[in-house]
C-alpha cells in the first residue's frame, strides 16, 4: 500500500486525485478541514483510495454491493459488451457521425447496472478499460474514467422501454440537418427504413446533460426507436449495441438519399399504402416499435407524406403520435358528417 500526502492542499480536486493515482496511491492523507470536490470524491471511490486526515479514520471498505458490481464489471458478459461498444464507437467515428469527444453509447447489463462510455474520450480512441458502470440513477459504481455527462437520457429510455438493452447517441450530419430545421423525413420511400426505423420523432431542444434533456425524449421512445434531438443529433435504442448503431446508419443514409434525390428535379415516388402495410407486418413480426402499429392504421394514412409534391421533409408528429387530418382526409370527414346530418333531417 502506498500513501500520498495531500496535506499541502486546501482544496482537493479530481486532478489532484488522478495525479496521486498515477504515483501508485492506495491511500491519501488530507489536511484538517480540507475541501474535497464532488468529482474528487468520486475519483477516490472509483480508484478505491482510502482517505486519512487529522483524526479522520480511513474511508470504509467497499460494501458487498460494490463487490458485486466490481465482479459484474469484469465479468465475461461485460467484457464482450465492452468490445462491442468499442467497435460501434469506431464505426461512428469512421462514418463521421461523431467528432471530438461527441456521442455516447450504453448497454444495460443488469436490472440496475448500465455500461457506458466515458466523457472526454474520442470514439476513435475508445478502449474497453475506458468504460464505466452506473446505476439507474446515474451514480458511477465502477470504472476509472468519469461517465458520460449525457447518461441521464440513456437511463430514462431504459426506465421507459423495458425492451431497450442498448442506447446510442451521435451526431450524423444528414439526420442532424433535419433536427436543426425542425423537420423529419417522410415515410414510405425506402423499404429498409420502413422496417428498421420507420417514422422518426423530433424532441425539443434542452441543454445536453440535464434532466430536462433526458425527459425531452420520453414522449416518443415507446413508439419510436430513433428520435431526432433538435439542434443536437439523434438517439437510437435497440436490443444490442450493434443494432442501435445500424439504426443510426439507416436513418442518416435515408436522410442523405432524400437530399440527393431532391437535387434531381423530379418528384419523389412513394411506396403504395398497401405495400407499406406489408412492410409494417414484417416490422411487427420483428418486434420493432412503430406508432402506426398502435391501433391507428385504419383511421390514419400509413404514409407520412409531405404537403408539397417532391418535398423531402414533413412537420414532426405530435408526442401522442396523433395523425394529421388535412387535405382529402378533412374533406372526407366533412362529407361524412354532412351525409349523416341530411339523413337525420329526412327522417
């Protein structure tokens, strides 16, 4: 065991703890009434450093729960998921879906244990040993690096959607272009998009890393596996990390294709509604969510079509997933009401 003397410091920061750990510290000694920042306390706990001070006993030994989490974090199951997260992070960086230290990935290992990427690490440089383990309240319970600051959004999705095992957030440029214009791509254009993603929602802008940011996706994630984050990027959930990364690829390629098609000067053709029903049946068999599968297929159009022919964007759906009733739909409703009134007057 090695003790590092920090009594010269009135305020102990995470940087000071990191320096002590690099020197091989297993214990640190603090001056009387030293101020230890919250991030420094987290760092001391993560590295298992005992704390001594004037009249202060060493910090308590790890609890049984800490031991269980440590074993889970180093289990073969966790190591396999860590490798999958690292691979997905590399693909995101190669496809330019993240820049700098942007984006984050997580996987729910157990009921109250979620593996996640750390903050301030490029997905191109990510290694298995960089990953963190947190509980469903966001408290870090294992890992040497600090967790991503945006983990709260992931955790709210896990709480709201039991089927969600993996969550991935990134900034693919074409999908983000839709997010910053407050529009979403229309449906019924390309089969793969219909089956694996389908209609996407648009969550309001909130400051990243806050609880409000996490809450903004909740109205949508039960019926959509992909949500555009206004002025930010996208978030996808799936049963595996790899599948969540696939959905990010599918939605960005779809948005890119629509943008390219708009430059050809010809209207976009849409999949007929009866054929769209076939695709939705495939989607239902795969167990993938879609607002159109929620009992409203008879009342609503299956395809979310633009108001203007050839347009490549539509207004985002309401949080409740309600269908728009405009154009021919409104005329049909008015006609039906008129017929019912006239029939009643003739009686």
